[in-house]
C-alpha cells in the first residue's frame, strides 16, 4: 500500500470508532436533505434546471481556450492583471513576489479552496507574512492548525464547547456556549485584521467570460471586506470555473445555494470586475486574478471524465454520502473530500497514490442524484478503479479474478467449490488471525455468513424430482 493509503485506513478506522462524533456529524447533516428539497420545489422544474446547468458547464469546460481568453481580455481592459499558473509552485511564487514587491505585511483571506490546494498559507507564513482566514469556519480551523473538514462547512465536526475552549486559549475570550457570542468574539478580532491588511486574497465561485468579472457568493460578508478594504486584491481561481455569459448566473447562483445549504440565495453575491477606477472612492488599488491549472488540463484531456470539471463546489455530494458521514472529511487526506474529491484527486495528485479514494465508496449513487450539474460521480469512481488496475495491475488481484473466472465459467468446478465451501469456512479463524489485513479489518466486527448445506441448484433439482 502507498503511504497515503495507509494513512487513509488509519484515519478512517479512528473516525469510525468515534461513535459520538459520527452521531454528531450525522445529526448536523440530518436536516440538509429536507431543507434542500423544500427549496428545490420552488424551481419550476429542478431536473430541467440541472440539464440546463450541465449543458452550460459542458460548453464552458469544452471551450476553455476561448472563454478564458475572453475573460482575460475584458478583465485587463479595466486595469486588472491576469496570471496563468500552470502549477501550484507558479501560483505561490507569483503571489509571494507580488507581496514582496508591494511591501505587504499583513494578509487577510476569504474562503478559497484553491489556496488550500496549493498550500498558500504555509508558503506565505514561511516568508514571515501574517495571514488570517476571515471565514468563520476557516478561521476556527486555522486556530486549530487543521485543514477544512468540508469545503462548504469547514468546522462542521466541532461542537460549540470545543470552539469556546479554542477561543479561550487562542483569543483570551470568556467561555460561552452561545453561537451568537462565539461569532461576535471572532468578529471583534477580525475587524482589526481587515483594517490592517495590505492584501486580500479570495477564491472565486465563477468567472464570467462575457464581462470579465469574478463572482463570489458567501453568507458572512467577510469576502466583501476581504476584497474591498486592502489595497491589493488577489483572486486565486481554478480555470474550470468559467461561465460563458453573465445571464448564466441567474441559474447558477440560486442553484449553488439550493444544493449547498438549502437556501434560496446565499446572503451576499458580489461581482468584481477590476481595481478602483478613477473617481471611485472604494475598492482595491490593484486587482490580480491567478488562473490555476494545476493538472486540471490533465482531467480535461480525459473525454470520459472531463465533466467532473463542471463541479461548482456546492458540497451536495458530501452531504448525502454515507462514507463521508462515517469517516469524516479529514480521513480523505486531500483538499477536496467526499465523492467528487475521490474522482478528481487522483487526476490532480496521481492515480496510483490516490486510487484508494475511489474504492472508498458504496456506489449507491446518492452523489450523482444530488449533483446539480449532473456529474456522473459514482460511475467516475468505477472509471478510476478500472484505470488504476489497467495502469498498474496488482498480482494477487489478477490471481483472484483468474480463479473467479475459471470457477464461474465451469459448472462442474462451481459445483465442486460449493461442496468444499463448508471446509473452506473452517479456515476463517486463520483469516481473522491476520493472514490478509484488509479481510481482518472487515471481519473484526463482522462474521462471514454460514455456507448453506444445500445449493439452490441441488434443491431445485430435488424438488423437480419429487414433483414427478
């Protein structure tokens, strides 16, 4: 097994053994589907809306070359600057060099999963910059020195008493179990950070090619302060986020809110088209957009799975996934958790090192049903499994499948196997003893079913004989 696979097994086993935490996580997600379905019902035709959204994303993803250039042309015409980052190192270095050249001392960030993807905070802090996450959940996770647990609800696994204890330790606040008071503690700390920051870094939910604008949707208002108060705004956005037209947002903004949190619309929906213009009184002096590839074009080259680039990061597939609800977000060990993360991470970070994520699925299809842009998620997990085996076959798996084929294609051999099955089951304690670790983990809390004394084939033949 790879190092990442071993770590995944250890983390998943530890999380699943934490029954109270699993119950808390399931409770946190219990009302999601009810609220989401109530809001979906306000659409004239939710399934038709999904079809339209999928077609728009298909057009955007399959014509990235045209739409990204159109975005750059319109954005730079208003004084903005675009940097094309092929990989994480280029993106980090551009932002670091910008901070050096502009004499930046303090940086404030709104939620940007792309920054988690390229480990931007670590790079900035290693150079001595003071970096603060302004999203409440991200801020809590930053204080805990942990990555986000969920890419929409970063600290959904924490209880209010744990957050209170964290604030008491890190911010010197008084203990409280009131969510409102906890929010105000963070707010009081954050206000000073907005004022002091020289640079604000954001992500972007959508890039609009037609107008050259970045669309950001949020519930806290922190992104508006992050992008409006510092003198420099940097938006780090994946190249797949492009939409052809401004009118497309009329569908995608309510759809993102509905699928993500069950809201009709998120509280704040902002469009950023450039730096402060002559005669304007607010906004940043400079606006830079970093367009991040980082192996997205590798996924784009895969015609079978490129529709995964249509993901709008609503988190709906995580919210309904039985695996996520049991192993939690941190067990995945990657920026993008859950079903969609298990599809795209092997493309972004290497199939052989991350193929185990595609195996961590019941293939129930709940993720595909929940996806607002109709990504065929659970079939893509199967595609990853197949591709991993084709790329690097496992010798013992080849033996097992060869034996399966020989048995199932030879009736006499299958009958012999059925006769020997009771004897083979007596070897079960040997398996439990640790001959095969994956099997031992499975049987630690389960028993193999008892082999039937008589096969259905034999029973049916006997019944026919008796009926004559």
